C-alpha cells in the first residue's frame, strides 16, 4: 500500500467510485472490479488496525493491543 484511497458508494453499487490519492493529482476508478478490489483491501486493513481507545479510560485499563499502548511503547521504550 503506497498511497491512500477513498471509496465512495451508495445504494447503487454500479456507481461506486474509488479515488486514489497521488502527490499532484488523483486517479478515479469506477470499474466494478476495481471498486471490489479496494473494498476487499479496506476490509483487510480494518481487520489489521488497532482498536480505538477511550480517552476517558484510565491508562492501566488499556488493552495491550490498542493504539495508545503502541504509542506509549514507541515513545517510552528504551
């Protein structure tokens, strides 16, 4: 994955669009095969992403696999 993308969809799947972000311009994909491929990619990224953190929770209650724990580890690990 070397660039960000956005998926725009609605009640009519044939009109779904993927926008690939590039340094100077963007590329728009409307082919059903392309939009399907990027939906699968987004689903995989969602599976791999760290869970959200409740900012109101006490630090000791954070799961060892959440984004705040990772940030703290990176900042304070020796």
